[in-house]
C-alpha cells in the first residue's frame, strides 16, 4: 500500500512540474499574477464540481475550524506565483530541486517537533546527512 501511495505522490509531483511549465508559458502572454490567478480559478472550479458531486464531507464545517487552518490556499497561491517566476528564469528542473529541498527541509522540521498537531518523527544523523547531500546536489546541478 505504501508503494501505491508513493507512486501516486510521484504522479502528483509530475503533474506539478508540467503545470509549472504551462503556467510559465501562460505568464508570458497574460502576466505573472494573472497566470497564477487563472491557474487557481480553473483548479478551484474543477475542485468545486468534484467536491459537489463526489465529496463526502461538509463544506459548511469550514466555518468551525480554527482560522489559521485556512491559510493553505494562500500558501498554495504563493507557491504558484514563485514557481511561475522561477521557471521563467532558471527552468523547471532547477526550480523543483529547490522546491523539493524546501519541502523536505521544512517537512523535517515539522516532523521533528510534531508541529501543527502532527506526530513527531525525530531527526537523526542519517537524516541530517541526507539533507546535506541534497543541498550539495542542488548546488552541483545549478553550478553546471
């Protein structure tokens, strides 16, 4: 089951890389913030219909959650703008090496401390070495 989930995440990551290049091309025609807006609007509309027809939850419960939990949409919008900007300047691969490093680094911090109500998965020397090797890889990739 873990392998299937990992493969789904791989497919999701692949989609994000394709999306970034498409959004970067769109930004050359309509502008940086405008392309991010279009991307979010199309995605939000698609999700609305999927949730409406197939969702099992209750969207009205959004009014009962702590307000800080609603920041996810802002973080997603920030990510889309940064990725469009970066892809246009350094390309998809270099952008996503940095994106993935940022995700793993902050994810490791969140896991280590069990932030935001998560389970704590402490750092260890092997994980520190892996993070260091990733930084070296990003440096080497962008230096070439």
